[in-house]
C-alpha cells in the first residue's frame, strides 16, 4: 500500500519537472495548468505522507516535535482505550440490551437438544472433573473428611435432633414403609421356619423323655407357630391393627424420650462417645473417600455409565423445558442478565485494565509497529487522497487565478 501513494507522488514530481521544462521551451498555456496541478499534488502528497508517518515514527528520522505519536503516547492511548470500552460497552444498559437481544435461555435450550452437543458438554465436564479429582491428595481429603465428620458429630447432642427427626417421620407416616418391610421379613421368616419353631417349643417343654408328652409339645409348637404366623400376618396386612398401634405408640414415646428425657439423652451421648472413639468407625470413615473417588472416576470415564446417562437425561429434560416453557425461559434470561450486570459492575474496571496493562507492557516501537500493521494500510489512502485532492485543488486555484485575476 505504501508503493501506491509513493508512485503517485513520483508521477506528480515527474510531471512537475516535465511541465517546468516545457514551460521554458513552449509558450503553450496548458503547461502552466499541468505544472500547477503537479505542484499542488506533490505538496498534498508530501503533507499527508508527513502526517501519516508522524503517527508511527519520526519522519526521515528527525526528532520533530509531535511526531512518533504512537510510541510516545502509547500508555495514554492504552488507558484511553480501556476507559472508552468501560464507559461505552461495560455498562448496565448496554449489557441488559445485549442479553435481551441474545435470548440466552432459548439458544441454550436449542443447543442442548442436540444429543451430540450434550455428549460434548458432558464429556468436557467429565474430563474437568477427572482432572480435579486426580489433583486432590487422597490422604489430605480423607483427613479432612474425618476431622469434619467427627468434629461436627462430637459438637452436637445426638438425642434431641434424632428425637425431633423421628417425631417428624412418625407425624408424616414416613415410617410406615419401614415397619411394613420389617413385618414382611418377620412374616416370611416365621412362615418358612415352622419346623424350627415347633422343635424349639417341643424341646423346651417338660417331661422330654415321656413319649406322649413329646407329641403334645410338638402339637403345642405347631399351634404356637400358627398363632405367631397369624399375628405377624395380621400386623403386616392391617395398618390399624393393635400391633401397629403399639409400635407407633412405642416410637412416639421413644422420640419424646430422645428429645426430653435427660437419662435417655445421656445414654445416647455415651453411645456417641463409644462410636466416635471406635477405631473401626475411624477406618470406615477413612475408607470412604478412596472408594468414593474410585467409583466417581470410573463413572466419569465410562460414557455409558449410569452417572453419565442420568446427567444426559437431566440436561435433555432441561433443554426441552427451555424450549417449551416461556416462563422458565424468562426466568433464566433474567438470572443471566442479573449475573452479567453484576459481573460488569463488579469487575468491569478490572477487565478494562487488561487493555491498559497489556499496552503498557508493549515495547514502544513494537506497539507502533503492531498498530501500523493493523491500520497503516488504510492510512495510505490518506496519502493517495492528499496527492489527488491536492492536484485538483492546485488546478482549480491556478484556473481561478488565470481566468479571474489575469
């Protein structure tokens, strides 16, 4: 690009020399017009060459004041550019308008509806999670878990919270499935072990060596087995049975004692101390992290693991809801907008310093060279225009002088 305005300047200079020579050899008035045009073109081209060059270096290497502006004003330019971006772009109004026009919720939902996109996102997250887990020191994490777990467990009484929790479970009837499970197991055991129950009753009866007594004891055992089976079956089948009511009553009493009875609370605290001081419990807690880490890493590495499938199902469901639920989209857009505004208000100034600090670190001559490579090509049009416009202006001025001033 520098060659083009230089060539025009050379043409103007050659034309000026030719016109000057021809004026001395010929009386034709046209050479005056040619000379004035070329002379003004040279002046315009040289002036704009000086202006453009002065931005990036000293023209002809001469330390003329107010030249080499980029190098000498580099830090001020960086600071002004940073302030300009912060003032005109990193503002709440600009950010809100941009977020509203982008509609992030709809675009996110559309992107995540593609299985390939979901697989890519989950794959990247899995790799990041694996790297994070691998970077953790197992011994430090295990020690942290033990300290936190035992520290928190030792700092509170177990009885009152356990009693409150048990009372809430009973009030919500959440314990019923657990009672059903226990009664079902007990019923199945009694049903499948009739011979054992009969034998126990027969062996514990009096007069074991008397034959008829043995038969009576076995009959009593069979009867006891049947009665026991009927009782457990009735308790399992009838949620309003007396057995169920007795269980609920005992659980309520136990919950109240855990909350309010000092003796019960003391016994629970004693049990807590034994549990927390147990080496077996310490070993179990210490082994939690390695086992958990191993399972997590295996699940993260396997694209077909249950963890990855569940994550994909969750993301797919969220994507579908974002595509169909305008209320959810509006809520997500609002939160993204608030987050963007918060980040802009809190870190906008720090972000703008990236530009300022980067420019300050540049070498002055290197900064001038980089900027010239970016915009210098366009600035050469100034030199071209200076030559052309100067030539036209010179022609007009000379024509005016000839025609009007004589």
